[in-house]
C-alpha cells in the first residue's frame, strides 16, 4: 500500500497527530524520544545505549536522558547485559507497546481524515 501526500498534507498530518498527543493526558514525548522509542520497537533487538547513540548520531548521555524519561513512565526498561556487564540492554515494555499501537492508530485515523 502506498500513500501519497502533498507536502502541505504531510505537514497537516504531522500537526494533527502532534496536537492530539499534546492534548491527551499521557506521555508527552520529545521528537528525540519518539525516534528512540520507535527504533527500539521497530528494529530487532538487542538495543544498547551505545548502539542507539551510534545509530542516531548522538552521545550516550543523550540516549540515557531520553531512556530515563521514558523509563519513568514505563515505556522502556533497562538491565545490565549478563554477558558483558558494561552494556545496558534496553527492553520493551507492555505499556510502551500499547503506547506505540495507539500512536500508530492515531496516525492512521488522522491520515484518513486527510484523504480526498
């Protein structure tokens, strides 16, 4: 399935989705946090702080701060890698999976409203 949007439609979709998220009483994630969360859930594990930092081209402290915020609301969790205690493995959570499922549903819903 291919979706074709004109640039103004894409911006409108982005705005509508963002506006709905801001108005909800729930997680209010930054763009960086959303990208990190999507990377964790859409790409095969394992995910580490070091690996995410390299992939996204940011420092490890940037990833750590984002994970701290998302961990506080149970969207992700962390544990030490038993094979290499220097590594921190990022794990998916049920709440994080539900958040992204609702996020995906919201995008589809808003996109359908823009359809001609």
